[in-house]
C-alpha cells in the first residue's frame, strides 16, 4: 500500500485509494497532506489549551482553517506548496508551545518536531489507518471530514471579513478530541452530532457574509452560450475572488464566465451588475477537460474541484490557482495584502491575447432561489401546496461526480411526476438543470438555491414552511431528501441536516466508504439514513411516505 485515503465518494472500490487517488492525487501528495493534518492537530491541541488560559492565537485559527481546506478533495495537488505549509505549521506549533503555561501529557502531534528529511517517514505513520479500531476510525474521520467542510465555509466567510470565534474554537476542540487515543465511541457519537450544530452555524455565517456584501440572490436567467470577446473562466466557490476579478477586468474588453460551482455568483445583485459577467460556461467540475479545451482563455480556480490536466492538454499553461487551491505547474495568485485586492493582472493580460471561447451550448438556465427569494414567493408556494398543484418537494442538493451511476439523478429528475419540485444547491444540479422540466403555475420545477453551502437556504426554507403550515416536526412537511454527495463539504451539510432533525435522508450514489458497518447502522437506526436503489422504486417509496 503506498497511500490511504477514503474521504470522498469516488474512493477506489468504495473502500480506499491505496496506490494513487482516483481524483489524481499522487501517493506523495496524499502522504504530505496526512502530515499536514497531523501537524494541524498538534496546533489545534495547543490552541485549545491556550484558549482555556485565555490566550488563543488568531494565527492558529487561520492556519487550522487553511490546512483543512487544502486537504479537501480536489483542492490542492501541489506537493511543494503543501510541504511549505507543513513547515509553517511546525514553526507555529513551537510558538504556541512556548506560550502555554500548563504542561501535561501532550500527544505526539504536539511533541513531534522532525526536520524535512523525516517528513515522508513520519507521514506514513500518521495517516487514517493509524487508528486500528474501525468504528473509532470511522467516527473520527466522519468528524474530521465534517470539520474540513466547515473549514471551507469558514474560509469563504473569513475572506469577506466575517468570523465566529465559537466556530474556530469548536473546530480546534473537535480536532483535539479526535487526536486522543483513548476516546470512546460514546464520546465520539455526540461529538459528530455537535459537529452538525456548528455546521448550521458556519453556513449561517457564510450566508450572512455573502448576502451582506452582495445582496440576496434573486431569480436570474444565466446565459450558457459564448460571446465575442476573450474571456476568463473562474471556478470554485469564493465570491470575494470573483468580485475582485470583475472589478479588475471592467473596461478591459475581457469578459468573465463562471464555471461549475461559481454559477450562483450570477444570482447576487452586487455581482450580476457587472455587464461583462456574461455567462456560465460548461458543465459540472468533472467535465472540465473538454470544457477547458474549448474555452481558449485562462482559467482561475479559487477552490476545488480541480481535475489535474494531462500533459498534452491545450490549456496546461492557462490554469491559475488562488487561496487553498493548488496544482503543480499552475501559477498561484498570492493572498491579498491588508487593504489591497489580489492581483489578477497576469490572468487579464493572458486573456487579452486569447481567442474568444468556442460556443459549446446555447440558451439560459434559471436560478437564484435562495431563502429570501423563495420567501418572497411564499404565498404562491403555500397556495400551490394547499391546492395540491405541488404534491412534494425533493431536495436533491449536493455534488456531481464522474461515476456512471450518477445518471440516476438525471433519470430521477426526468421521471418525477409533474406535480413535484426539485430544490437544489451545489454542483449536483448539473445532472438536471438544463432539462426542460417546466414550471408549476410560474414556479420552476428546479429551484436552484446556489452553491453547496446554500443548502443552508433549503433548510431555512423548510423551517419557515414548517412554521407556515403550523407543524411540530420538519419531517411532517411534504419534502423528501435525495442527496448526492462527493466530498467533505457534503459531509458537513449532511451533519447539519441531521442536527436540524431531518430524518430519512437518502444518500448516493454510494454510501461513504469511511462509514464502518456499525457506524452506518447507528445512522440508519437513529436517523433513517438510506442509500438509493432504482429510480422507479425510489420515486414510489418517496411518494408513499
Ligand atoms: Fe461541487 Fe466540488 Fe460545491 Fe464540492 S464543485 S463537489 S461538495 O467542491 O463543494 O458542490
Ligand atoms: Fe481517493 Fe477521494 Fe482520497 Fe482522492 S480524495 S485519494 S479519490 S478517496
């Protein structure tokens, strides 16, 4: 075995990538990520203790968030950049150690201080399989992945100057807890549920950060064709990055197109006002090789999901990364200095010398149904439910991926009866957002709330509908949850929904490989979590319940 990783839905054979990642991660990158997470746990333990002494470090808060985000699926493939982060972590760890008054039994994650020549040997000792008991390992990793998702959302909020000390504190406390060798299953289960509570909190924080700066998403038709000017394609999830890119490209003759999870940028008043934000180009993240070949201009990744390009890809020299994203061979745009913007001039210059994008499709898609917009239509929605025009809502949020079995979601959307409405968020929507599914009395049958974190909006809508209908329990609403997952942000979304009391969530296309049979049983018995079967059987089951 040259590596071990089982954090995403596409993990090899559903059990673990052991030679190289299905995602394109090499064993070397996987190992250095393991080491980074080990050092990060040491920092979390120290900062958790320092917090008790009233001396928590803000530098550590930020480091933990960055390091976790870097190790999310498809975010960073740059070995040297991750190694540099390990070194930065080691020196921060020593700084924190020197500030701590209490000395107690500290774990290896705190005390290990190897030099660069020892990095790869140590990395082999500290990965996921270090925990031998499969149930403990499963629960620890469930919490760990939830916290990674939380870190992604905390980072986006941070970039918009919104932070929450309770979230930093919980992340570090939870990391410290899962570093314990003596932690029991009875301690880990409530910690997993508490992770969901902070999942709701971080999504609320990011929602407030996004809407506070860019306004509430509103119904918007987004062009999916190509224009005549050269363009920059921006991917990932960071709205501060796209705002600065739009400001810096204004008046340059270069258009900006969104890709994959950046599509919802079009729904925000303070972003859609830029006339040169002309459309969304291509499909979900996993189709990027074909889409990028056709785009012609430079591509900026603000986060995941990156698919490492092959050596002969025509767009090889045109990829830029920023923030937590990284790719060897791509140019990385440095962090913004205090009071300044990131400098995107190199990308803009490259775009000016590029051909315009090749048109690969035409038409428009509609979105912008986040909580404020749906609530503005509440009377219409409630009437449609009361009159029976809408029989059921299907929350089909989450992620897309390359597995063939994900065609289930397209078939499911097509087979749903005409009196049902899909509520979506995240890149899962690309499986059905270009289908002609029509509307019910002016309410589109696919309501896109936004990015994966905007699953929060779907939960807010459900809670408001519960109030409107005077119900005691969210599960009495005519809403079914058929969620597609791929990476760790979907894990925090799932834990958040469980925290809100949502039961009987179906998860596909496969259940997580990191759930041991016993941990899966806990989720099934207590929350009614289920998988998927065939489209017909599932629709029948959902409509009957
Ligand atoms: Fe998708 Fe990738 Fe947004 Fe994820 S582009 S898969 S859950 O990063 O975060 O939905
Ligand atoms: Fe495998 Fe997923 Fe880990 Fe990549 S992120 S190595 S595909 S489990």
